[in-house]
C-alpha cells in the first residue's frame, strides 16, 4: 500500500461497522489511509493536533464520521487547509438526521463536504476523496474512470428483463 493520503477519523469505535465500506473502497483504489478514533467533545485537543499536523504527514483529504451531535468534521475543518468530508452516522434516536444536520450546517468559512447518512455515505466519501486526490494523480483518476465504467456496465447488464 502506498503512502497514507487519507485520514479517517471516527467519533467512536462503534462507528467502525459503518465505515468498513469506506476503507474497502480506498483499498480497492489502492489509496493509503490512516484511521483514528477521537471525539470532538471528549478529546478536542487531540482532534485539533491531528488536523493541524495532517499536511506535514502527507495527508491530502480528511474523512470524518460521527453520529448525534456530529461536530467532528467541523472541528477538523476549522484547523486544517485540507478538504474535509463529513459522514453522518445513523443513530437510533433520530435515524441520523441529527448527525446530518450537525455535519452539514457549517458556518461560512469552515466548509465540510457532506455525504449521505451511513454506509452509502461512507463509500461515497472514499470515492470523493479519491476524486479530489485524482486531480493531481492521473493513475488514480484513471482508476476512478474505470470504476465508473464498471458501475455503468453492471446497471446496463441488469436493464434487460426477460
């Protein structure tokens, strides 16, 4: 596996099952990543330190997954020049709507690209991260083009009903 170019931060270890697709997608694209579990509310200093030092470690995109009062992506985005992708984790209380609103409603000047709630969002976050990195990496961009062709082919193969 290559240098770690994506930082994945989860608010809780219990978010790991939701994030497995994200890691699998990055593996499929052969993009190296680092995974950390930190809380915006319980370990704010560690979150800020991680985001402040991400660039010097070669990280190019940060993916943050959190549920409930999901402020992790915003806290990371507040202290790094890197793009941050937020994944709202599904919750039992409000089905993830609380996570979605906490992740997407960022103040001006602190953008967080937010994907769908849960497992689909986790996969899409990995793809989006690779598309961002692919802007300056032709071989990764070629893998994304091939991935999209394969997706289209699968749909076309299922489009004929006999």
